[in-house]
């Protein structure tokens, strides 16, 4: 699963650099070490610095503040990079859970007996996003008929899980483009044009605001006034149902 998340991130998330899987969560930017309220350095004087060997050393206030003025910008930059990498990792986990919930990908548990057990789609659904994405071993109870048994083992995806999806998309694009009677169904004809030409994201969800902007800019004169109700409804019906769900993806403007 960890490899699968990395592949998905490289394919769909901007600025993915491979450091995401080792990123950690920090609640705030770095703080001068003498402001720490707990830890192994409380035996030191009020002010101290860290030497090149990584060990803390007592110092005067002037020396400590001078040292911190040099170190703080570096730590802040590292913190910002770490926080951004962590956010990309969480975004990728949510994206993977969404793909599993919509059954575009399959995750399986390799059991001790050597057989594969497909994780039921129901485990990925729910208001809180369903089953956590585990990069190691999963362990849960599964009911079948009157029996309940334990499933345990590493979580795996097929090596070509992304290529399989792209193949299906290519087959879909190769189908004959639909035609419509523009006189009888003018709104539908315009939506078909939008489905072909609007700037849909190739890496997951397309913002509703993006589609609304394209519809507004390309509104045909023959459809009368471009009211906000018409534009909003068209943008809604041009997106996938799962793009509107809460719980799996974080909520935000236009999502």
C-alpha cells in the first residue's frame, strides 16, 4: 500500500517528490529550545544552544539569541517543507480511499494461508472516511452469513492498478462521441460540448468553480441569460457524484 500511495501521488499530486511517506505532523513552527516546557534539557541553564555534534550547551542570552537568529530561518523552511509534504501524503491517502470506495481500485489482504481476501467496499465508506489506509498489516473482523472471522495480513494492490484505470479511460475515450438534436435539446447539447472541452483535471477531482467559470465564459447566445442557477446546475451535473461527497475528501470552496 505504501508503494501504491507513492505511485498514485506521483501520478496525480503536484510537487510530489517521494519524501511524503516519511513526513511527520507538526502543530506549530519551531520554537527556541529554551522555551520548551519539558524534555531532557531541563537540567541546563536558562539559555542554551545545540552544538555541531547535536548536544545542548549552556550559553548566555546574547549568544543564544544570536545562534537562534541564524538557525530559525533554516528550521522554518524545513518545517514548511515538512508540513507541505505531510499535507500531500494525507491528500493522497484520501484520494486512495475515495478510489477504493468507488471501486476503481481494489485492495487485498494477503492472509497467512497464502490466499488473497478482497477488502469489501463497505469498509471504505462512511461519514468519517471508512477504514483507515494502512501501509502495513490490516486486522479486522468480517461477517459472512452466520459466521464472523478475523482477517489479518499486509494490504496489497495489483502492481498495474494505475495502468488498468488508464486503459479503461482510453477505451471510453475511443467510443463514438454522442450526438444530440441541438434544436430540441439545446442545454444538453451545450453540456456535451462542455464535457469534451472544459478543463477537467486528469488527476482526480475538478473544482466546481473551474467548471462554472468555463460555462460562464462559453455560454451560447442562443441559450438566453446565463443565470447563476443554470450555471451551477450544469457544473454539478458535469462532475462525478463522488466529487460532492463529504467525509472521504476534505471540504473546501468549490468542492
